C-alpha cells in the first residue's frame, strides 16, 4: 500500500475496540521514579539542564513540532500545569488543556472514555493529574498514547522528583553521595515525598523523614529512609530540608490538633534551619502555607531554592516530553514497518 493510500484509508475495522497497550515500551510513559536506575535519571537531568539553558536564552526548539499533547488536569495545579503547558509550547508541540469542568466528564462520561476520545484525535501524549493513586498507570495500560504522571493521589509525582533532584544536584555541586536531606511534615499524603525518596535513593543520597505520627505512614522505613522523632533531629547536620504542606484535601478528617501547634512543633523556621550544615538549602514543592509548615522568613531567605525548583520544573518537563515523544515516534515506526514494510524500505 502506498503512503498516501495508507494515510487516506478509512479507520480500521477494530477502531474503537477496547484494547490494552501494556506492551508499549517503558519509555513511552513516565509513571513514577520507583525502580529507576541512577544512569537513566542522570541522562534526564542532563537533558533538563540543556533545556534550562535554552529557556534562559529565550529560545524555542522544534523537537516536538506537530505533536499533540493533552494536559488532563483533574485536580488543581499552578506550577505543574503551567510548566507542562509552557514546555509543550517551547518544544513547538500543540498543547490541549482538558479539565473535568468543561469536558464530557461533567456529564458522566468515564475518565477512560473521555481520554480514549481525545487519543482518537491523534493525540500522542497525555499528561495526567488525578486524585486517585493508580489512575495514571491504569490509563497507560488502556490508552494508545504516552502517559505522563503529573501527580496521582498520594502515590507519585515523578517530574517533581526529577526537578528536586536537579535542584539538589546544583546545590550539592554535582555529588549526591554522602549527602542527606530531611523531609518534614505530612509525609503520609505526599506523592512528592515518595518520588523524592525513590529518586534520591537511586542516586546515592540519604533521606530522613519527620512529622506528626498521624501523618507518618506505617512501614515508611521500607522505602529506604530513616525516621527521626523530631524535626530538630531530622534537620541537624542535614544538607537540605524539604518542607511539606498539610494536604487536607487527601484526608478524611483533620489529623492535626491545630495549625498553630503544627507550626510550633513541626514547622521549618530560622532556628531549625540553623541546625543544618552552613551550605544546606531549603526546598518546598509548593504551594506553601506561609507560617504553617514553613515560615515566611525561611521561604524568602537566602537558603531557599523554591524558585529554582520552579525554574527547573519547566526544564525537566521539556526533557520528559521529549523522551516520551521520541519513544512514541519509534513505536509508530515499528508498527508501520509491521503493517506496511514497503513504505519504510
Ligand atoms: C502536589 O501536587 O502534590 C504538590 O506539588 C504538592 C502539594 O500539593 O502540596
């Protein structure tokens, strides 16, 4: 069959038939950092550093010209959504935003049906944020598209994990070995903490967590981190601290007595920052609640790298979109070779 006959052919007989796509190569998706090797992480961080230089120079790349990317955000977001959208524009892709309100999901259509509809319009990549842990992996199994996790419930937030690693790699002059970060606050509901733990462990840094017992998951040590009984102990001599927001939207009832008490016992403040090494830095994934989990003087202070995290977020998302789009292009070529080898000859 010639290329033009193939392109003008009617939809195949099984178009719309329910299929699973679990056979897609792993690089087509980014679902989490669990199980990643250090080398693969470093490759992505290097690519993100390349894109950061490009963004700083105000340049635009052609890497994803013509690729449609759906940004399906079923939970609120500022940093992640805006940076994915900007990254798609900077790579000359076609970003298509989708929210619950304004889509057919508000009329009762299922998540899968809505996204299968979108994919049928030749959308290659879907960036998904969803309130349920596992929703993104489910979509990756059932959609013929690359699926990128932009945060699923309390499970993982891999692009946040990567941007945190890039920020720490800079702050730690390129060496993760022998470095330790304290992650403080609502660890139980934090997908950010989980992705950070998987990533930091893979690159050779160590993690100490601390927080109220009601916000600390049982068996957290199994993820390879130490648990400190107090914020002071976690932060003493640390090379960095990451403060976490109290994620009330993921709690069925309040798990802390009051925000005032939380700030006093678990908040990251100047006095506690002084316990860390002199060159240690302060991270927060945002959004932050000033003077609850972190004081204003620390957020705006000299040790804070929260805005570097945001800048690195845009660069990491360029690198991730590029990686998944390349893998999709390769998959498409392999399929074409299978159905019409003469076109590829
Ligand atoms: C997230 O999406 O998990 C955020 O970036 C962190 C938060 O909401 O506290």
